C-alpha cells in the first residue's frame, strides 16, 4: 500500500510508515487504496475513505485488545499499539486503556501504554 502511495506522489515513504503503517487496515481497505488511480490519492476526501475509516460520532478514544480507535473528524482510525510504540522507539506493554500500573493517562482516556 505504501508503495502505491509513494509511487503516486501522495506521500514519501517515511510519512507513509508513520501514518499508514501504524493503522490497522482491513484487506478491503488496502485493496481499495492499491486499486485507486493516483489522482484519487491527491483528493481531500478519497473514495476509499469510508471503506478504510468507518464513520463515528464518539469523542472518546477506545481500546479493544491491542488496538486503539480514535474518532477524528467523523472517521474512525484504528491504531496498532505495538506499531505506535515502535514508532516512538519503545515497546508496547500489552496494555491499552486509561491506566497502567496505577498511572492514569494524561488525557484521562484510553491510550497505548509504551515503555
């Protein structure tokens, strides 16, 4: 998928790894991105947006196992905690939630806990 986005000039490889690489994306989403013409990637709202990022209205970040879902501008982005931590040069503790070992998240909401 990043190869497609980089080839089309939508983003560079580092940016793709930092943004798309940490997301949990369905096979259908990856296929939709790979099958889209280059001009589609340059649009403000891509045709595959709904396939990749389901609509949402909640404002709370929510964990499900080792995945963290955030509602951003009405779209759900689901992050792989292990990848989020790796990007920070850390390891995922195995805990996604509002607290870890007696420490509460600074936001008060769910986060991926890294160390």
